[in-house]
């Protein structure tokens, strides 16, 4: 496998670590970096359970009538306008 490094600051960092005496070559530097880095977790798969859990926490805080009032489309916030 061939790995190309295009960022000069990364190459300088690898050389700095090799020159410190703790590493024999670039592979050792990269291997140590992978060993010390936490493993990436797989992305969270959205199933809708999060929404169900949130709704369960607030269930019972409002009556059905209060919920209907909050989300009804019958509210009118318009004002009468005279076209004279």
C-alpha cells in the first residue's frame, strides 16, 4: 500500500516524531497514532425511537383538548383591513 501525504505540516509532524527517537519510520508513527486514537463509532441509525422517547416523556403534561388548541389551524392572527 502506498500512502501519499500532501499536507506539509503533517509531513513535518511525522518527521519531528521520527527525529525524537521514539520511532524507527513513518509507519511506526502512523501505527502509534491509530493505536492511541479512539475507535470511531458507527453513525447513529435513526429509527424514530428518539421521537417516541421524547413524546413519552411529555405525555400527560397537556390534555387532548389543550393539544388540539395549540395545533389547530383555526387561529387567525390577521387583522381587518379597510380598502376605502
